[in-house]
């Protein structure tokens, strides 16, 4: 694949000092979009527009801003739906990720009688674990009893679907929910949403996903997956800025089911009568009906700048480019053939996104620190994993080649230190 397909020029690339005495700097090798995406160049313009309208119009900006604030979240709906493969009525941007997960669990975790257990992956992201544990306790359960972990087999790092299927079938009479991260944050393993959903639905168990480490990277087809619900943050691959807003997905079969329990707020109320103020709650159909409050405009503006790039690039093109970059990275790392270095992430492109998790058997932290001093911005996760993610929107082949060279030198460097210390 040609390397001229990057949208790199539409992002600010962090710079590092190469000669502080004369103020020289160069672009960092940024491989950390799986933790925080880079700032779109237009984000400042879009946020400044809303600040200017606030200064100029005050409250009148809700109706008369260049992009009126009252319906502002609607400007992002179709683009976000394209990113995750959903219908616009199934998607809305609101709140932060874990807040949204709690709101969704109100509707889809409904324990009754002996059916109260939840299946999650054994090393799910901590915030998801805490949310599920607290929901179980809220419903009078005990996480030590009501949580079932889908875990790797002995001496393996990744998960097998046949094991999940066996767990679901064995516990079918006591299960209330299956909740899985779309991409495991630690190993980088990506999961087949449709397959997992079929496993759950075969036993009439609702299935939901946290897509924080996949949205904007994996070419999801959420509607076709049949999943009941999903949520994701937007500050990783979707480049909305630190603490950016979250998206949610509610499958259309649930969008008009007003019998589902939900927490309510005025932004989920019928738009035509929302400002009547004294009307009984009349929930909106679709994902919008799960909204609580009017959304923050400035974070929406930053996200709009990024989603416009996604709309132009398209997920099909980005996914193909991602496979190219990640495969190149994998090839170069495997070519080092170093005994202290192992890739935890599956080799099959269909079972991963753009993240590779590098397990460092010895002196991992020293290696990570060495990479940092050489201008690599990556991510360290305990225990002993360096996560690197070539993001298709702004990374290129040169980033990968430079990183491989620095990694090779770094492995030599820490080996030399180890020998000297002995």
C-alpha cells in the first residue's frame, strides 16, 4: 500500500527537543493513539467559533450560533454512526464512557431470581470491572459470586470463543448479561462482536460491549452484529481531546421499547415539548432517548473536527491502511528475533486492531524509558507490556521504520546495562 494516504497533515504531531541549546526540535514518533489521539488542526478553529459565538450572542447562541447549540449533538450523529457501522437512530454522543455504561446497565442488566450473573473478560479494563461490580452490588448481589470470568487457558494470553460458548451454556440458567471489551486493552486482542452476540442470544442473554479501544480503529458493523448495546470513548482513536465525550449504541429493536427501565433527564424528552417544562416525561425513540442533559458544546466541537476527517477518509480505507501499518510493524519486530521480546497480540489481522502489545521479559521499564528518551511516545502497562499503536490517520511507514530501529538499539542498550551490572 502506498504511504501517501496519510491524513497526517490534518493533525498536530508532538515535537521533541533535539538540541535544546539552539531550540531545535523534530516530530516525535507518536504511537500512543490507543491512549490519547492527536489534536486535529481544525479543532482549535471549531472550538474558537463556539467561544466567539458565546461571547457575541450569550444565550442566543442556542438558536443563532453559526452552529446552533440546541441541536449541536445532531451534527455528529450520522458521522459517528458511519464510524461504528450503525444507523443514525441507534447512536448518540453524550457524557463520558463509564457514566454511559452505568446508564446502559440500568436498561440491560436486569437480574431477577437466580438469573443475575454477568460474564466479562478476565482482564477487562479496570473502570469496566468497577462499574459491573458496583451494579451487581446495587442490585443486592455479590461480585464474588455473580461475576464469571472468560479467561485464557493455561500458558495462553488470548481468549478462545469455544471457551466462552461453554461458559455461557453451562451457566445459561443463571446469566443476566454478557459484557465484553471490543478490544482488550492489555493484549490488543479484538473480538468478533457478531459471534459473541450469537453465543449470548442463543441462550436469550443480552450482550453489550465497551468499544473504547476499537472505535475509530476497527471497522465495526454494530447494527449487523445484533449487539444489544455498546459504548465507547472518543479521546483515543477518535481524537476528541482529553476526557472527550462518549458515544453509545442502542440496537433499533430496543429503541422504541419504552418499557425498558432507564434513568431520565430532560434531553431524552420529546424535542417538540421539551421546553413545555411541566409535561410528563415523554422519551425520545432511539438512542437519543437515553440522554439526560444538554451536552457540552466545546468538547462536541473538538470531536466534530475529527469526525469530519473520518467521514472523508472512510473506515474501509482506514482499516486497510491500519492492517498495512500494523503488519509492517509486526514484521520488523519479529525480525529482531530477540529472546526478551514477545508479541502478546494475535497475529491474525482479524483478531486485532492497530495495537501491538510487546511483552518484555526482562528490564521492560528500562527499555520503555530508553524509547522515550529517543523520541518515541508509547504506553507502558503493568506488568511488563509496552503498547504501540500505529494509527492509520496520522502514522506512516517512516514512523514504523524509525521505531523498529530505535527498539533494536534499545534492546542492545538494556542488555549491555544488564551485563555491566553483573
